[in-house]
C-alpha cells in the first residue's frame, strides 16, 4: 500500500471525562492504548491556530494539549471518529475484540442464534 497523505487526519468527537461536555480533537495518529483494551491513544495533534481569525476554542485546546505526547481516551467516551483526507485506508485496531449485536424491537425478545 502507498504511504498515507500528510493531509490525512482523524477527527475524534468525545465526551470530556471532567465535565461531560462534547469535545472534538484532530490527530494524525490513532492506535491501541498501552493502558488496555478499553482505551485508544491519540497523538500528533492538529490545531487550527494559524489563520487570521483567532478562535478561542482552538487556542484553549492548543494550550491544554501543549505538553501532551499521547492522549489516552476511554472508548466509552468516544462519540465518533472520522478519517479525513485523500487516499485513506480503514481504521483498524490490533486488539479489537468487539462482538456487537444490535437488538431491534421488543427488549424481551430473544436474539436469533
């Protein structure tokens, strides 16, 4: 496979563990966390602070993550992850053990085997 474009990044929407507010963060790298299966790690952050207009939210995020090398985030806090850019490939995790089953209809109805 070809090398990923430098313009490719991930937009992660999550619930802040401190106050429950919805936040978003741009990062070039997402991977399994060394903290365990229920965490992902984000690194190589991107902040839009080079424009002519000053965005206080972006400036605050940049200051907040200034000395952070890797941000470990619980998968239970993640609302969505979007991969943005050209020539993207699927997001996959080495230790993905998810086995999701969606129930429709009556909650007392048994799922098919």
